[in-house]
């Protein structure tokens, strides 16, 4: 029947490449995750609007009105929301990817399948939640008078790719560690909380430049999330304003640096994942 | 003859780590107590299975049968030694492992088919056969959590036997459903055997597996202590 096939060692796949071969399974896992997430829920998918809407309202009132950031940053609502969608995509993807292996313990323990499927599916699910928010953002920015150029649109795409890549890489790493030490998921929640403030989502990058010493500002810009948030500002906010705001220098360069770092993180995450993967089944 | 499964000098040790919190680690450090407790599940196991062979893995609880099956399916990795398999392996380590209670029967069939390595087309082609085999047509669009355990197992088994693998690993799943359905499952397994597929079966129903399989392999505390014609190995096991 299979005389041609070679003897292969079971359970040693090609990692993320195997995920590409099993897109049908990936799609079903994503559908399952979405279904399970909203079981017994009246609002269902609408929850993915409620959370960012609340977040937006709280920040807008506290930061924009009370702390008067709205006076300094033109169209602060659009500015704020274009950062919020980025960090939500990152936070949800990274957080769920970290928990994905443990959540799918019954499968991991009993059937061999490329385990990278689970973190990838988590990123996929968070992308499904991201797109409705993007639509809301688009509506808002169009109302504010959005006239983007092709380059500005491309910046948005790059920002999205950076975030998805970074979340996947970190999620692979943290997801593998989480199997052994459940501390990882709490640690990840902490990182996501800090990340919201460690990138120019609520305030402008100029405030950071004017406050931090030069080298620390460089570190700040090395953060791929900072790059992605600024690219999103450049895509969704800047073209809706009078175009007088100062965008960070070398925006594209930092964007590609951020992408490079994110890709490196994927390689790191994948190699750590593969090293630990052999012991997943017995540890869960 | 082609080799279907080749296991050589495989060893598998489990670490039973009881305590891992910071407090417990500190206490253990102070007392100089070793935290890890290990357990040798398989010790230098070598086994070659030819294509089309049907092998019963025998042994009492804790003898390492399920561990060996998990190693063959790739769920676990050996500490030392090598394992090779030829063709697609479907490991039924536990029936319904990939079933999710919040999905309907239909969705679970798709998901499980995909998990067991079927393509979208294959699942769709065999969908009706799967449902017919499980005899739960009426409930296929009901969420699985409302199924009785019998219905659940039937559907899970039906997906598995339709997944068309070259190597079939079966762990205690022939105890599925009522007697007529069990007979149906056994018929199906025999059919797979007659089609020349490689089967490795773990079961505590000794007479049944002895009849079903040509070869028996007896494990005791992780060591192969007998390997031969299934009935004689079962006899040996009974004698102790």
C-alpha cells in the first residue's frame, strides 16, 4: 500500500510549515474557538465591540478631557482608537496564544498534530476580532476627513504584519513555557498591561522624546509595538488631520526594524517551542 | 514484506514532579531533598511490526502499553532509542479525544476528521458513511454535550475508522457502546485488517484481542517479556 513511503520518526513535524499544510484543520480550530468563546452568550461576537468601546470611552474621558491631551493632539479620538485597536489585537493574540496549548490539553495529550496550530489559531481568532474594530476606526476617521495616500495605507498594512508576527512569536514562546509553568500566563497579562503604556497609544511620541534620555528613547522606538502604533497613526490618523503634526523621524526605518525584530522573535519562539514540544504531552 | 513500525531500544522515563511552587521549591532546597521522582515506563523496548500485521499489546495496568502506543503515534517522544513509522498513523489513544462538547455532531465529525489527517474533500465524501455507521442521524446537528456516552463513542469511533490510515493504533476502544454496536466495530476492525492495514491494539478483553490479532506482545513493567502467536501469549500472561 505504502511501499514507497520512508520510515519516519513520529511526532517530529516541520513546525509552522506543517500548519500551512493543514489549513483545513486550522480553519476548523478557529471556528471552534469562536464558537466556544461565545457559547451561551446573548451578545456573542458583539462583545468584541463592547470591550474596545468601553476602553475607548474611559481613556477618552480620562486622558483626552481630564488630562487635556485632546487639546494637544488633533482629532484625539481617532488618534486614541487607532492605537487601541493595535494593542487589543496584540494583547488578545499574545494572551490567548500563551494559553492555547494548555486549553487544548486533551488534544495535545492524546493525538499528535502540529501543536503550532493552536497559537496560530489564537492569532487568527484575534484577527477576526480585530477587523470589526478596524471598520469602526475607518468610519471614525472618514468622518474626521480621512484622505490617505498609498504610502500611508501601506504603513497600516506593515503595522498589522508587525503585530501579528510579534504576537505569534511571543505566543509560541510563552505558550510552550506555560505548559511547564503556569506563571507564564500571568506574566503575559502583565506584559500586555505595560505594553499599553509603553507605546504611544494614549499620548504622543514627542512627550517621550522630550522626557527620556536619548538612548532610552531609542530603546522605546525599538519596541515593535511602538513602530506598529506609529505606522497605524500614520495610516489612520495623520491623513485625517491638517497634516501639521510631527510624525516620528525615520518612521519606515523603525517599521522595518520592528518587523525584523518580530521575525526574529518568531524564529526564537519556534525553536523554543520545538525544543519543549516533546514534553508537552506528559506535562499536561 | 515492508516494515511498518520499527521501534529500537526505546526508553521512556516519566518525571513525577509533585511540587513546583516557589515555597515548595525553597523548602526542598533547604532540606536538600530531590524534587523529582522518576518512573521508568519503558525500558529498552525493541519491536518491529510488518505491514499488514495485527499486534495485540498485552500487559497489566502500568505495564507501559499506552505509553508505547503514544510513542508510536508521536504524542510522546522517547528519551533514547528510535521509532520509525511508515505511512499515515491514526492513533486512537482515546475515543473522542478531539471532540468538543459545545460543537454539534456534524462540526465534531469535520474537526475530528481533520485532526486525524483527512482532507476537506475526504471528510465530505465520507460524511454520510460516518453518520450512517454511527447510527445517530437524528442527532447529528445536536451539540455533543447532550449526547449519551454511547452515542458519543459511536460517533467518535465512526470518524476514526473512516480516517483511512495505513497504521491504526487502538487503545481500549473496542469497549464501545452496546453489544450490537461492538460487533459492528469488531467487524469493521476485521475489515481493516483484511485490507492489509497494520493494527496495534491494546485491550483488556484478552479473548477478543487474541482472536482479532495474529501476534501478541506482552509487556511487564516496561519490558517485553513475550512476543509470539497471540493466543499463546495470552495463555502465558494468564499463567503469570
